[in-house]
C-alpha cells in the first residue's frame, strides 16, 4: 500500500538499500578525495618449513590506511606471487582481510612445490648462473573497487658452480701400484662449461690437459666421474674417451658428462636446511694401461674438485653472501650484487628483505629487465681447446 507516495518496503530490503548506500557513499567519497587511498608499504618474506615435497614461504604484508577509521566492509583480497627468472614458484590468495586505520601487518604463508626447482635451475644456468627474484603482491578492496600494488621486491642471486671445474693448478696423478713410479700423469689445467640444459639433464663439458712425465706411453681408455651437491648424488658414470699420451707429451681429454636433474628437489631441501649453503664435489678417475711396466690396466684418481656456494634468497641472512672461494683463492659472487667501495669493503644491492615506499594513492611496480640467454654450445670451451692445441704445436 502506498502512503504519501512512498511504497512500503520490508525490513530486509531497507537493510540492503542501506548497505548499498554506504558503498556508494564511500566509493564517491574516495573518488572526490575525501577518503584517502590505502597503499601497500612493505613486503617481508622468508622461508618456513621445508619437506621433500614443499617449501613454505612466510610473508608479512604491511598495508597503510590513511583514514582515521578502519574500513571493514568488504575487506581486502591479497594476490601474491614469487618468481625466479619469470618462473612462477609460488602463488597465493588471502580473502576477507580487514583494513584497520594506520599500518596493518597481514601474515600469511604460501606453499611452493619443490617440483618447480628443475625449471628454475634451467633458467638459472641459461642465464649465466644469474637469477632475479621478484615478489609481486596486489591488494584489492571490494568496497572501493580498487587495487593497490605493493612496492616492487627484486633481488639478484648469482652463483659460480661452473668455476669448480676450472683450475690451472698442476695436480699429480698417482697409481699407488707396486713397480710403478709416481706420478704416472700430471694434470696441468682443467676447463669446464655448461653444455645443453633441460629439466631432465644438465651437461658439463670439460677439458683436461694431461702431461706424461714417464718414458713410456700411457693409454687412457675411460674417464669416470661422481658429482654430488651437499652429499646428494647428481650424477655418475664413465665416458668412453680414449687417448694415448706419448712419453713427455701432453694431450687434452675432452669429456662431456651429465647431471641428473630429478635429484634437484632433494638438493634444494639440503640447501635450505644447511642455511642456504651448498658444497659441490666432483671426483674424476681414469682407467689407464700400464702394461709397459707390468701393471696392466688400472683405475687411478684423476682429480677432485670442490666448490662452496652460499645464497641469501630473501635477505634473511642465511648465507654470508660471499659465495665461497674458487680453486685459485678468489671470491665468487654470492646471493647479491656487490660493488667495491674506496675503503675496500663491499656494498650490497637489495640487501634488505623488506622494501618500503611512502604511502601514496598507488605504488608503482618496477618492471624487471631480466633477459634469459641461451647457452652457446658451439664456442667457449672449443675455442679454448683450439687455442691450446695451437700453442702446443707452436711449442
């Protein structure tokens, strides 16, 4: 029944209209600047529990509401993503988060599947052992019908695993066999580079410059290898490479061996549990024919290479950022980009895990300029070998 031109409405309908009125009023107030725009002013990340299957990423997101009263109606929806070289490692959504006045810290966790580690590994090696970590967070207010991006979080992660296979230090190869004078061979230089890389396997191409100090030829029939990272086996076997090194001569052994990427998830767990420190160990051995001195064919150790790598992916201080040392005593890059200063110390870019910004209407996200570079299988090591051969011929 109409009363004074007004139609009678039920209590429920009046409530709905009242809520819609609040939403329209707040939306209009935001549009004209009466209500200040919330903004994301900080993102802090760290690793939580790690198992054989998953890695927990813990996040604290700080949101600033410049208005004197909290805006609860509708709440907030937070979308979150972690990328390593544009490989999406973890994603999460948190809904119904209330927005209080001032700064509010929202804590939540995201699970990352360790099965994604091989895809990241491929991108890391193809990009010259460089990774750009990006954390993207987006906050949406259903009440204001507006999204607010978090400040860009980026960190550079650099390693030098391949340097473990490079050395110009002479190493003796001893047979430790009765009647055989040691050393039977001397390794004068080793060179290594990454070959083809897929999610299943990683190739390492190596060259050993081997000198024969004895007065009889030494025939090499096979080169064997065992490679481990934090005692997790990454590959092992023998290559059918044969060469005869004449007395007083030097030959280059070219060896290509494979690492098994299916073990990378197990290595990843060990890396995090070891405070983001990895020790890579590679053992090589030879099968040599010493028939000229009555010893027959025997297996002798060729070389042992070791490299320590430290990372600090979220800037938690897990590793010291130095990246360990190479065989020649120099320092490798760690998890961050470091620039020397006048006083001999180093300054680290992106060392803080929390990136902050002054509260504004919107926070501008910085686009990453990361470029993935395909591995060139046709140069590098082979050029070195040609140069080595030319030098030997000139000698």
